C-alpha cells in the first residue's frame, strides 16, 4: 500500500450519552469499518489486523468508551503508542451536564459510573477520568444542542471525501400488477404512456432494448416528464442530504414492469447521476417475469 493509500484509523470516544452510536452509524454510511465497544487493550491487535488486511480495510473506526474496563488507565498511553506508526485520529464527543442528564432520564437508564449515586454523580466521575483524553483529541464535538440527524450530518461533513455521495438513489422499475415495492420512498406511474406490449415486434423485448427505449421516450410527454421530474428531485435530494437521509428508493411503475418503467428508470438515472454528491443505481424488480 502506497503512502497515498495509507490506511486511516479513527478512535471514537467521549462522554456516555454524547452520541457515539449515532457517530458510528454515520461513519459506516461513509464506508468506514466500525468496531463498537472495543476494550482499549484490543486496539493494538486491531491495528495489526488492519495492516494485514491492507486495502480491504482502508478506513477503520473503533468506538472505545467507559464500558471498557480500566479505560481511563490505559487508553491515553495506547493512543500515544499507536500514533507513531498509524495514521490515527481521535474524536471526542462531549455535551453539557444538563444535556447528558436529560438524555439518560429520557431513556431511563443509569449512567455507567453512577453506582448508588445520581446520574450527575456518574457524569462528574466520567468527566474527570476523561479530561486527559479530551485534551489530547484531534476533534472535539459538542453535541449538547444537536439531535441525532444534526450530529450525523456534522460527522458526514467532517469526514466525507469530496467524491463521497451525500445520498444514494436506487431507481427501481416495477409492475403494478405485482404490487408496490414495500421499500419505496417515492412512486412514479409511467402508465400515462402507450404500452409497447401492444406492438408485436416489441412485446417480447424490454426497456433495455434500444428500439423499445426509443419507442417509449419518443412518445408525447415522455421526455418532458423525465426532464421535469429530474429537476423536481434536485431540491428533494438536497433536502434528504441535509436531513441525513442517506438512501432513497424511487420506484417507477408500469403495468408489467418490463417496458415503460425500465426505459424511464434508465433515462432518469443518467440525469440524477449527474447531480453533485448523488450516487445512482438501477434495479428492475419484475424484469423477467411472465
């Protein structure tokens, strides 16, 4: 592996209740391999494993927190040792005492360190033990005023590469006679166009064939619909990114899911794929059915 392709490692730590699970999920969406609740003593073996894996694990994040025994005694020394040979960053998640108390009360769970005391006692003890780690962290994120979506967006903006998709769109063609896709976020009806099924020379073909696509796209209103729908989706997809909706399925249906929906899905994919930070894939659910 070249210097340019050097593996990255991220340690996610911080106060209990500050949002580690949300950050872990956001990193996974960005392609990081995330290991949760890792004892600090396992960081060195993990680094060895990553080095042996090479390019198959270019980015790995380890969530390490107070749940790991002797966390406060060993983590700082381990981090210092790892920095000498690994491209390592530490992100520390913090929040005010009031915000943390409110979060623990809302889920009705005790703080890991409160013992027989109060939630605030546990927070105070944890904050004291983690003070050195916080000071040595590369990135500190205060999550006090962030909901889970805002926190995820903050992490994505921090770690996403310029060519990383902000939203991944699946364009799924389907046949209404087989039912609506259960996982569709948006549904489009292509049955306003003439059905190539009734053209004898096109009946056995699909929307992936050039002559069927030309027939469908050449119908009055077809091109106008595709262009305008793509334009209408631009602010929708931008909004999904702001709200941290990372995946969206747009289902395009016709009677059997073989001709019109297939041709339109393929054409729409080219337009949406040209939008910034939008990755598009096409799936034909009912292609091949009788």
